[in-house]
C-alpha cells in the first residue's frame, strides 16, 4: 500500500507539472533582449506553433527591397557546461545565421548592412537547456514509475533539449522596430544525461524558426 500511495502521489505531481507548463514563453522567461515586451500577443506561427509576436500596425513591408541578417547573439551571455559546451553554443548561433540567410534570401536580396529600404533582422538565442525527459503515459503505473525514477537518477533516461529565441525586425533607415517575436522549441532528444549536446541537435528547430519568419514576412507583404 505504501508503494502504491507513493506512486499515485508521484503520478499526480507529474501530471500537475505537465498541465502547468506552457508552450508560450512566460513573462518571467523574457531575457531583456527586446526593447518592449508589453505589446506581445499570443499567436500561432505559419506552421501552427505558439509564438509571442508584435507587428507595428499599418507597417508596409513591401517597401523593403533587401534584408540584412545581423549576427545572432547569445543573450544573456550563458555559462557553458560540460553538457552544453561553448563549441555547441557557438555552433548553434553560426547555424542560426546561415539558415536565416538561406531562408530570407528566398524573399529578398541579402544586404551587407543596414540602410534605406533594408529590413534588419536582429536575432538572439535566449535559452538552451537539456533536462531529463518527462514520464510518458505508458509509464504511469506503479512499478514502471518507480523504475523510471531510478533510471532518471542514474542518467539512463532520455534528455529533452530545448531552445528559445527572441528577434527584432527593424527599418534599416530609421532603426525603428517594426516587429518582434519570442518563441521556444524542442531540439533533438539525447540518449542520457552524460551525452553532450551538439549543434546539430538544434538544427531542426532553428530551421523551423527561420522558415516561419520568412513565411510570416511573405504573408504580411501580400496583404
């Protein structure tokens, strides 16, 4: 009975944590990278992912004839760990720059710097994490729940990786912010707690972010 009671309590705790988690970035998770967070609203990206977004009312994006992608930043400056080393963090920002340039080049010619009629994209990676994967529905039975707890303690369980980004879009002539976006996403799963996260583990989510940004720009331009 004691084992069963403990298992039920753990099940309820797990479900409560799952229910309280949000796919949107919470205000306490804002990094301070953007100038203003008050106008952000909960929206859906073109692929249906939850995002926090603001677009300047009445902005005419069709006047932008080229786009400049600023080098992406790590903000705030993170402390590298054995699991997420400096090489991984640098690799993530390098790939983010590449995929943003590749995707935006489909919509506008790339500029070498800000200027008149240039859309400036100012991106940042604001969070990178790797945490023990949550319990799966089939594990919510007493014996498996206890086993899962043991394997988590020994580092056997899979690890979820996640990232967050904040990006500002500016008028390159006036330096005025015309749009902002904040979102997070899941990277590749790691096999266990001893596996080091690598840049390629983040590529799929970075690809998705860049594609959604360009699709959103094209949709706004077509209005």
